[in-house]
């Protein structure tokens, strides 16, 4: 199950809607081994395409090095689908290289409906998982 903070959930959806009609993409980092998505990292779709996304290789290297320096890992890897349901395509499945990550897809095909789904993709096997949106903890 993916447990995600309402603020991060809203930022992922907003990014997907803002980049429409192109696919949006990004990462939510969290402490290594924690499975807690905490730090939202919006990334550029190097393809600028309505049907495909790819992280810019220099930006990805920078982000992954930053996560290493902070003892973080990619807890969520997200992107949007602009004309289809929020389900991984064959290309999405073949490119999934983080077995511990939650792969989140947001469909922006209907501007009135939020379609936010999460999957585990390991060895090209796709398993949908429930998403629990939790409200932010109040600041101390």
C-alpha cells in the first residue's frame, strides 16, 4: 500500500494537469528503507511528449546523487497519461528499474476527474496497490 501525504498527492496531480497535454514526471524521495514519500521533486519530461516521458539524463543524475547524499531513495516515481487510463504501458513496464518504488500514474484525460493509481513493477510484473492519502501532520 502507498501511504502518501495530501500535500504531495496534490502537488503530483497539479504538476500532471499543468504539463497537460504533455506527460509530466517526477520523483518523491524518502529516507532509505522507510517507504515514506517525503520530498517532492518535479522533473522535466525531456521528450515533451503527450505519449511518452523520459527524465533528462543530467537532471536524473543530479537528483539521484542528491538522494544518495541525503541517504534517500526514490519512494515514488510518477508520471501522467494524457489520453489513457492511469495504467502502466508496455514502455513504462520495460523502463521500471526501481524494484522498491511505487510507480504512480495520474490520468489527465478528463479534467473533471482525478485518476491517481499506484503500482509495484518488479521484473516486468505489474501489481496495483491501494493508495491511502493522509492529512499532513501539524507542525510542532
